């Protein structure tokens, strides 16, 4: 497997969602497919012909069972991460080196009881609200730089 710098495979286009509750805490879900305590924000691919903001609402519905939210900010740029070599060979049939994502900050308009991670194709085993600055330490190491960028991009949306 080539190093990330020499990897010529494209990035998979996707979206990420920073979902904030009324107290400005962030939704994080614990991944169902890992043996470690790996948390993640809702995210996923953009379907052919789909606009990024539409993909964000679809991913919310698919991953947390509700799309009761409104977009309050969008990342200035597309942010990317590379998968580690062993995962890059397996995930998405090895076609992509990682993901390039448009990130959206959304305000959650529902109640906690509206969130149901036991969806048709569950990705999370459980979930919680976390403080924005804590996100990078909750995430798998290969996504930490991306999450630091997300925190920096949207930190002004969260009060002290």
C-alpha cells in the first residue's frame, strides 16, 4: 500500500455534521463496528447528483433517526482525512484514500428522545452530548487533525 503522500486514489466526497443542542454541546456517537471506544460525529457520502446540504440532512436521518435540525454554518473549505493503510485497502472496496468532506454546523431542534441510533443500518451503539473542545480526544487518532479543524472552524458558535 503506498504512503498517504504517494497515494493517487481520489478522496470520497462526503459531509460531516456538528450537531449542537440548546446548551451548545455536540452530538457524538460511539461507533458500532470498532472494539475500542471510538466516537464520531454523523458523517457520510454524497450520492451522485445530491447537494452537500441535502446529504447532511439525509445522513442525520440515517444515522440518528431524525433530521430535526437547521443549518447554522458551513465550513469555508472542504476538509479531508486519509485512512490508515490497512483500512484504506478494505473500506469502500479500496477505491479511496480517505474522505473530503463539507462540514455543517446544525442546531438540533428536537428533544433527546427524538434521537434513535437503532436505525435501519445502525452505525452507533450509543450516543452522548460532549463539549466541543473535547472532540479531538474522543475520536480515532487518524481523524484527530480533521476534528481539530472542525472545532476551530465552528468554535465561535459555542459560548464560553
